[in-house]
């Protein structure tokens, strides 16, 4: 079982959640094709999971980012925990997380997260966060404290972190790696050409370098990154991103359809068909990734527990094949 976590923002308006976008012209939201539609949440277990998150005062990216898979995941008691608050210091044009000045860190949060993980008996948990450019270390020590607390409370649970880029935060990455998460995930989000409009506060090569550095520091940690499709990228640009990932020895790539949260967010350039996603998946496998997830509804933490098991098996198979090849040689 895996978990992802959120806060209830339904009473807020787009203007209060995204003040930096309030004066932008509207981008009408395109009608979704049949293959991208999901059922509204209604399963009893969904409501149980929602209540559990509220009772434990936990924030989840499932709600904050308006994930389309929330009904399915929460009905299976899967949620992704978002630490360090629900207010982000960045203002990416694709993201539905609130922008503004964050509150001080909650020093009790690592233990509350660990207690929830232990209580739920999770096999695998995903921990993500908002960007905290206001903190000297970008929140790296808080990530490490959460990992350490989970290890103490639930030693058999595997831990996946989905971190910010720690841009201009020297030494921050090393703090998280030293805590030894099982998976280190950082999403690239889109192709370099689109960064100025889609991810203006980030730097493409900083993000790739971050994941490359994880492998240099500890090759045993799995690395993972995700890309949104449908923002206007070209096929050859996506192929180049895959090549950059492989140069950085990234193990796992996820690809999913970008969905526009509000009229103030970046517009969907087009809906990528399931057949095209299959072609991208085949391309990624041919380039040597250990694990590939590429469907319209794929999200970074979607089916993370099953994907981790498959990722671990793939590495073991790869190492056996290398050993056998060495023996033959």
C-alpha cells in the first residue's frame, strides 16, 4: 500500500490560490477526450481515506494539484504526502498548488507523517513538497527528518521522495541523499524550450544535474523523473529529454497528459492519444530505462508501490544479465 497526502482548498478561488495569475488572459479549458475522463470520487473507502488525512492534519498533493486519479487512488487507501505546507514559493504556469509566502515549518510534522505511515501499514510511501525557496536549504533537512522518522516507525516501508530542484541551495541535495530514500524523484516536467513559459522559476539542466548527482553520491538509490505531454513539445524534443535522462543514469521515466487546472493556467496544446503514449513508452524502453510508465493518466506517484516492486525486480534482472555476460566473456 502507498500513500499520498493533501489539504482541502475547495473554498478558495483561483485568484486567492494564484494571485500571480489573476491578471493573465483566460485560456478556455478544452473538452477532454473519452480516454482521459475519470469517474467522480464516491467509493466509501475514498471518504475513509479523506477523513484519515484530515484527522492526521496531513496535506496531500492529490488534492492540491487536482490529480485526476484521486478517486481511484484514495479508494485503495493510496495518497501522496506533501510536507512543508501547502503554499509554494514558485508560480509554474501548469501547477494548481497555491502560490504565496509559506508558513514556518511544522517541527512535529516528521513524526506525524511517520505515525500515519505506521498506522496504515504501508509497504511504500511517497513524500513530496512545495518549493521552499525561502529556506536556506530549500527544506532538505526537513525531508531528511521525515525519512528518518519513517525508518524508525516503520522500518519495512520503502520511501520515495519527490523533491524540489534545490536551485541555489548548495549542500541541500547531499542532506537528502544521506538519509537514503529508496527512490529519489524530481520531475523535469517539460522540454527545455518550454521552460521560460511553463516552469520559469526552474532551470532544465539544473534538474537533470540534480538527478545525475544523486547517482554519483549513492548509486544504490533509484532515480526517477516525469514529463508532461500536450504542452506543445515536439517528438524529437521528448526523445532528447530521454537521452539526457539516460546520460544522467535515471532509472525510471513517467509520462502523462497535461491537464489544465483553471482558465488562468497554461492551455493544453493538444491531447496526446493512447497510441502515441505507447510509442513513447516503446522509445523509452529501447533507450534502456529500467522502468517506464506512459499513459494519458500517468502521474509521478500513480501506482508508485507496484512500480517500485517492478523497478527493483528490473534492476536485479539487469544485474544478473550483466554478471552472466561477464562470465561468458
